[in-house]
């Protein structure tokens, strides 16, 4: 029974990966460069961020994701520069990407009415691979099952726009813009390689002060990908005494506007609990736990995600926005 269950879960993961290649993670709410290149340089100072996520712990072939990013503002804060790398392992399938990002920021208004509009662009490379040595064919000699590691490397691009004030943000971005058009003609060796499709992200949120020591930040994120249900995250976080964030996310999928989805890709939901601690003014550590609300939640130990964030502040910076407003 365990083998049958493991095979079924792995089949579900592979089918989901064909429809939606971007790695799933939760702490994007505290560093938006993973979703939107217009975030590059948002905090002005040099910021280093990384996270590790083990999804659906306890299940064979479950996703494992590592990512890291660095960004800084130059030219008096008008231009942001950033680098981002990501590696995602899903059973025998792997996905690695790296992007150089740049943003240009325009300021509107003065004093308390200041706002900023940022435009972002990212270029990079991605590699998608399949390790045939990790696959077990049910029928020996099946020529459709690879026996070696197969991979392809493709150039790619991402774009985004971000509008912010001292207590509000809204952004839209699209990634995987070029990969599907740069892929060479299919061969018998590349039929099982997944070529990423464009993903669209819409983020909106705000920051409210409840009192001198408490702030609340509600936000939503909508993710749209070809051949997959629309994913919606509803987030609420509370900042206590400028020391730590605590909150959670309700994540669900909607297929009401897509009547051509596979039956195995119907909507699923999850609850996420998250804490972010400031161990110092420039150092933050975070942890998130995801629990699936569908049948998958009964067979694993949830998803665990740890992040680290370091900001190297410059005494010459003229800060234009609260460090807690957006991410």
C-alpha cells in the first residue's frame, strides 16, 4: 500500500510540474524579488536573502527548493540591481535558474505624499533536467524511459512593475517569458523534459498601525499559469514591537475560469503559519509551516521553510520608506 501511495503521489507531482513549474514557497511576503524584478533595490542598502524549503516532508520524491538573492540600489536610489538563483528538485526532475535583475524607480509627490513607481527587467538562464537513474520502469526495455541524465539549458527573461507608498504596495510581474520559444525541436531524448511556461503574479497589500507597538500587514497574491488552477494567497501578518512578525496564509486554487484542466489539477488548499524574528536591526530569520487541507495532508508531515535575511546598511542612505512596509 505504501508503494502504491508513493507512486500515486509522485505521479501527481509530475503532472502538476508539467502544468506549473515555478517552485512553491511561502516567505515571498518578506522578499519580493523572487516574484518581481521591480523589487531590486527596494530597501536601498545591500540585502542578502536565502531560503530552503522541504515540501510535503515524508513523501518519496517530494519537492526540495533552495534559493538565494542579493540586491542593492545605486545612482541615488533611482536604479536597483539584483541577482537571484534557484534550484528545485522534484523526484527525478530538477530545475535550476539564475537571473540578473535591474529596476528603474520614479518618485512622485513630496513629503508625506511620496510614492514610487518601479519598472523591472531580468535576464538569465535556466536548466531543466530529468535523471533517468531515479526512475523505475514497470516494463523492462521501455525505450520511452530515459536511463541517463537529460537536460537542456535555455535563456529566459522576466518583467515586472511595482507601485509603493509608505503604507501600500501593488505589483504585477511575468516570468518564464522566453524559455518556451527558445527550446529546440523535440527529440526522443527531450520528450520528457519540462519547458517552463509563463507565470503571472499580482500582489497587493498595505500596512496599518494599530498602536505605537503593533502594525498589521494584510496582502494577497494571485498566481496564474497556463494549464493550472489560479492560485490565491490571502496573507495577514502582525509586527510586534519592531521585533518579530507573526501571521499566516490561506492558499487555495480556483478553476472556475478554466474548464479545460485535467481532473488531477483541481483546486487544493493549504494553511501556512509563519514567524519572522529580528535578531538584530539588520538580521532576520524566518520559519514557515504549510499544512495541506486536502488528502495529501494525511500522508506527510507538512512543508517546512527556513529563511535568512541580512541588510548591510550605509550611513549615507536617505531612507525613503519603512523597512517593514512591503517586505
